């Protein structure tokens, strides 16, 4: 399993989360019984950049904390080699990590891991558009994260 980290925000602190992200990916695959050798990208961006992405691709004119682009949403559009299982891209707003950690009363590490886990579950097909799906996704996030990083 490979996680490619891209630091568009030029924030050196993001590299400290690489091992946590790897553990989250492995734990999610174990819990969800996914036995693939997945690859994905995590791109750390500024609030301005994620605002642009949100506006362009979701038609929402504001910044957000995390956006995921799954490559496996529509299998008719995918050309993969047999060993390859590219999940897609997760864009994380670096300023949201600090702001939301403070807002929710937990560490920056927990928030960075939460945002990654949230984006990862979107890449794996989970969503929170209705209350039932939201409960399932958020419960799963807690199960995955609580063993990796404390609240």
C-alpha cells in the first residue's frame, strides 16, 4: 500500500502524519475486508486552493476541510493494470487541521488523521448524504481512528 503525499501548501509539519495515515489505511482495509494493495494521493493545500477546487468541481463557493476524488466511483471510466488499485486523491486544507482541532478540543494529530480517514472512506465508497449513511460512516471513522490516535 502506498500513500503519495504532495505538499502544495508548503507546510513541513504534514510529513509527521505519514505513518499515521499508513496505519489508518491498513486498519480500514482490515476492518472492511479489502485485500488490495491500494495506492492513493494526499494533497495538502491552502484554504484558497481548496475553495477553488470546491467551486470548480462541486459548485460550492467556499473553502472546506477535505475533498476526495475517487477513481473507482464509475468502473466504466477506469483503466487499471491488474496489480494496481489506485483509489484517488484526498485534498486536505492545512489550515483546517489547526482550526478544527481547536474547535473540537482535540489534537492537531487527531484532526489530521480524522480528515484523512474521512477522505479515505469517501474513496472507498462511503458517504453521508442521509442520516443512516452518515451514522455508518462516522461510526466507522471512530472505530478506525480510536486505535491509531486518541481523541
